[in-house]
C-alpha cells in the first residue's frame, strides 16, 4: 500500500498489513496493530464490503477472520509457521455498517508441530460482530 493511500482516519497504532496477496488487495485494505502478544487485524468498511442491505457482507467478515487467525497464529512461533486452513467456524452475532472500523482480536490456543488452533472475536465500535475459531494444518516453517 502506498503511503498516500493510507486513510487519514486510521486509528492510532495501526499500519498497513505487512503481507498481502491479489485476493487481499481486492478485499482490503487491511491494517494491523502490534500488541504485547500478537496483533489485531482490521479494516474500514467501504462500499465494496457491503451487501444489498448496506451492511458488511458476511464473506468479508469470514475473510477477516481467516486472515487474522492465520497471520497471528503463524507469527506466534519463530520462525513463523507455514499453515493452511483446515477448518474455519464462524458465528455471526451482529453486523457492521459503512464506515465502521472492523477489528479482529485473536487468541492462539495451541500451535503444535502438526496442527494449530486459535479463536477470534471480531467487533465494530466495541460491539461483537462475529466469533470465530480455526484449525490449521502446519506444513513447516516459513523460509526467507
């Protein structure tokens, strides 16, 4: 992401996500904020993120869940783990609207040599939007 494309209303401590892909470029932009342990992943809900009802599309919430759960879990180990999503569960408990800051906070439950487990709470304005959990197949350590 180019510095001139960083939103002026970016919440304090957030910066462009350190990794991207063609799919994330199409569904983002995504941002992260380092924490004492791990980091949060978030985005500002734009028109392209909404459904016909004008609220955030559930698929975008699922994408945020998968990205945040995977990136936080992978980087919880050094060197970071290479993983693939084996299962993603999501329970929608609320919604977000255009302009909301949608944030995912992840808790890594266990990162083993074969499987990793994590859960996340996704919220907008302090109100829950979804809870999610994931199981990842660990396929090795990331290479530089």
